[in-house]
């Protein structure tokens, strides 16, 4: 299902649709609606109740030297070069692998909602901007932050930068008095999406509304 986000009232419409399980791509909100299948499940972290585990504290510790910059949602060539390296390394066969510069500009800038980029950079000895290590495109909602897309330098993959970005946004949401961090869709058994279920507590959306994920949700389904 698709819905256009309007020029007037875009943030309010976006908030309402996100609460109902939609995700944003530029000025379109979408939600999978496949006949006989409900595998794509919206997921969010309730940041007020979130307690970092020992392994998560280690991830945050490994990234303690990284400098975070919140910048306007304006595409740069530096970001695009990092995205290209990331896609070539991690998702060479995916649908985004051939993303052009103009596609990237549209992804970042074509929106009517409140959004920004977060750049993670290496520390710099001369006071200038350090090397760009990772980026996240983030929507601002009335009750939380929504991670639209993130990418990182493949050379730092062993430091768990994807998890670091999520955990750092838990801190950002908490620091600004927001209740949730929206992670998009989780699909049980999907190698590319199972990582989301490792964060706890985590809420998922079903026919009854948002609820805490249980061990039953993680159990393999019988054919």
C-alpha cells in the first residue's frame, strides 16, 4: 500500500502512518500488503525502558572516539562515495546497488517531513572534519526518531557500526525526551533483518497494536 505525504501537514501524516506500520521513502509512505503473508513486521525500541546489555556497552565503548555531527538533510559527494563503497561491499546484488548520484540526492532531500543526517567521523588532530565513517538518514517524529537508512565504511565492519548507530540513536532519543526509536521492518528468519530482534526490549506491531516481542515471536514457524 502506498500513500503520498502532502506538502501541508506532512510531518503529522507521516507520524500517523508510521504508528500504523508504514515506512517512508522520499515523499511516499508504504506498507507491505501481501495476500496470505504478514512476515514484514514493524519494530521499534522503547528507549525509556532500554537498558544496555554488556555486549551493547562494549559496542558503544568501541565507538566512544567517534564524533557525531547532526547536519541538514543535504546530500554530499562524500556521503555518496561512502554509500557506494558500502553497497558494493555489503549489498552488491541488492536493489540499491546501482544507485546514482541523483537517486541519492532524491533519497536524502526529497521529503516534506522533519529529517536530518547524522554523520559519524573519526577524530581530527587539526580541528577540521575527520574522515567520514558512517551516516544515518533520520526522520524526526513527535514521539521518537525513525531510522530511514544507514551505511558505513566497510573497513570498520568488525566494530559493529550498524549496531552502534542504533544504540547511539537510543541515547539520542532518550536525551531529547522521545519515547521510541523506529527501526522499520523485521522479518523472522531473514538473515538481513534478524539483527533487529537482538535488541531488547523491542516492540512489534500486530493486529492488536504495538506490543513487546516475546520468545514465541522468535520461534521458527512450521510450514
